[in-house]
C-alpha cells in the first residue's frame, strides 16, 4: 500500500471519528468528548509538555479526554494542519513556518530580529499582545481555526558543519529551512543557499552532506540528535521558535460556553506552565550536547558580530511587506507597539 493510500485511509478514519464527535455535540452538551490533538514534536519535547498539561487540565476538570498524537503518527506538519482544518481532528499545534503560506501575515514570526531576545519581555508579549490575540486570532478564524494559544519554544540556533561568525561563513552552505518564503529570503540574505525540506528528511540530508546546516531551538537540536550530523552551534539571536495551538472552529463553536471556557482555561494554564518549564532549558540542552560530543563547537555572536545579520534582516522585512501589503504592515507595526508595551510592563 502506498503512503498516499495509507494517508487517505487515516484521514477517512479520523473524519468519521470527528463526525461522531460532532454528533455527540448535537445529541447533548453533556456528552463526554475525546479531543484528538496532533503535535509537530515528540511527547517529551516542548509541544508535548504543553499538550500534556492541557490534557491533564481538561481531564481533571471535566469528563472529556484528550488523545495526543506526537509528530509522525498522523504525518508531517502540513498533514496535521490540514486534518484539523478539515475537522478530521479537533486540535493541532501549527508553527507559522508552515502556516505562513495559509495566512501570510503569520510570517511576521519568521522575520529575523523582530521578537525580543529578553525572555521575560518575550513571554509578556505572547501573554498580552492584542496583535496576536485579536488581529491574528481573527485571521485564524478566517481559515477555519480557533486560536487557543501562541507561545515561544526557545531561541533558534544554527547548527552547521563549519563555524559561523559572519554572513560570509554561510556562503555556499545549503541550509535547511521550513517551507516558508520568508525563511528562504532570510537565509538568502544571510548568504546561504536555503533548501526547504520536510523535517523527516533533515537528519539524512545532513548525514549525506546534501545540506550543511539547519536551525531550531536548542532543546530540539539535542532531542533529535542534530548535533551528531553537524559540528558547530551558533547563537545569533535572530529568532525564537513560535507555535500556535489551534482548534477546528466548527468543533469549538459547537461546544457549550462552559466547555469553550474550559478549553481556554486549559490553554492558559499550559501557557504559563511551558513558559516556566523553558527557564534554563537552552543551557541544560547545550550541556547534554557537550557531554555527548565534547568537540562540538559553540559560538555566541557578540553584538558587533550580529550587526551584519541585522542589516541583512532589513531586506527580509521588505520582502514581507511586499508580500503582505497593508495587512502585513499593520501586523508588524502592532508587533513593535506590543513589544514596547511588554518591555514597559516587565520594567515596572
């Protein structure tokens, strides 16, 4: 049986399950639900920790259950996002690196040197930003989703075969990126040759030297053993990996007000938990990498070394504005205002 055939059967089965859930909603609001929730990561990684907290909150405060599907069990990120949009599953974690093609304004999260590097300011921004919780939440609604949460997962680092101290060091480097035009533009501006690849192909491509670099949060570099097929880690401070927790809107709108509030409360509970969970996670993951591979090179770029990357990032901002027009400009302006408000709130 082909992968496509398996995928079709899987989607059909999940679609029937979703229909059954919808029927349960129409029969009676008190019916217990099993909420299917797909991730882009493994159960022990950040998204899995968040999802587990969400599940525990729901199950402790209702008769509903949550079944978590870690990465790979229902396909790649594009597959699970489509499943949730179609109603085949109730919930999904969907990163802007993939959903930016669906909602172009989401590519603002992929712009280098836009999100604050201070983790307290970053958390407050995600907690309180009207641009996220009103403007972008509305854009998710337009695509059949209810946005329950967005949260950062950790500073993005580059892992490469050779040291990187300037954009010149990325010349000739085939660098894996998610299938996002903005990420492609970013690594073009940084001097590399961007190579969009599904995540499942990245380790093998690095092993075979088809690509020579990739970016991800440090915990993911450690948990997926990316350090085994690369030799240098570079902290550039250019971004923080972001993800969104989405529910199928038809499913969510069919819930009682009580259950809708329950899901929102569970999402906020898990948000605060995952922010605290990430404290020290980057450094702890780096320690584990260096224990496993002491010869791994680590470079933390100084402000002076980051300046050429920051200058290159201006080109990417122009690409984003050209692709998204007035709507994208409004989101970017909203981000900048919300970040300043978050900075002020943290300083109080």
